[in-house]
C-alpha cells in the first residue's frame, strides 16, 4: 500500500513538473486529474476542477464546435490543434492555445479516456500578428520606394556583392528592353552589356574604391536592337543586416537629352 501511494505521489510530481496544463479525462468527459499548470491556467483549485465536465474546464472553441474527444476515443490516435481561442478573464477569446488530445490507456492497452494538454500560445500569436503587420508595412514601404524609383526619369538598378541585379526600375526596362522580372537575378554585364562593362566598369571602380563615380559615358545595344548612348553614375551601399556590399547605378539616355536640347 505504501509503495502504491509512493508511486502515485511520484506520478503527481512528474505531472506538476510538466509546464503545459494537463487534464486527465475519463470516458464520461469528466476531468479526473490535473497538474499545477492546469490549476494556474484555469485559475481554480484542483478540487474545483476535478469532477467537472472537460468542456467547462478547458472551455475553448474546439470544445463547443469541433470536439476531438469522440474521434480520439474511436480511432485511438491523437490530435493537435493550434491557435484555438480559449475563454479567460478577458472574455471568451481571451487566450490562444495549442490543444493536444491523446488517448489514455490502461495497463491492457484499452482506451479509458483522454489526456489533454493545453499550451498558451498567446505570445506566438502576438509574434505572428506583429510579423504580419511588419510585412504589411514593409510591403507599403517597398511599394513607395518602387513608385519613387519608377517616377525618376533615369534608369536605376542595384546589384549585390555577386554582381547580380537585385532591383530594376521602369526606365531601366525601357532603355535596355529587359523587364524587371527578366533582369533581376542576372549578372549586370549580361543585361547592360555596355561598351565599358568589361574594361572600364563604373560599378567595379566604385565598389573597389568605395567612392561614387559620376557621368561615365558608354553605349549599349538593347534587346530591341536599338543603339543607346548612356551616361553612367554609380554609388556603393552597405547592407547592415547581412554585412554585404552592393552598388547602385543610374543610367541616363543621352539620346533623349540631345533630342530635347535640339528642340530647345
């Protein structure tokens, strides 16, 4: 008898060491045992929890709309649900939980009830909401930057430390005949392929010296077979998050400038 009591005390100590709220539920859907985390989550003493219907104790959305109890009893397989609203001091949807339901078996392997563990994932829910908000705001910022770049009358594109194009504005598309989708990810010299790319690359000079370069002249033949005389200006930028260096190049179509001057 003493040994059995000792084993029960050991089992209680193990349950109380579990950080998640744990509820043992019999076939009548009645809570027969909980742990210290369960007491803290529900806000009642263990004596007030034991003997009550599990739906009243856990009182989450799954309890009332899609209870896993019968399925787990029937199949003998556990289920896990994430981000379920659960009632709390602040109202019916005060908490967000991860609910895991597993079959409770006797020594012979027969299913006698369920073990439900409840983890409060409100902090994860907040992080997801913050991430979504950040992504939304970042999307707006990227959209604004793209709109600004597309409003500039010069071609603008950026490259990373591997010399691959990372952005390409509307005028750069018009000058080169490459769309942004086609250009991004390609080596810049493959897309621009100007008369100065291979022997006097303005971007290479800027990246090596760290100094901007202004108004280097060169010519290209774009994808439409049109020859364009361009003015290249470059600058270097640093990605503080990844510690990588890249470059930005601005190209101005001198042909259009000459046409404008002739009209004047």
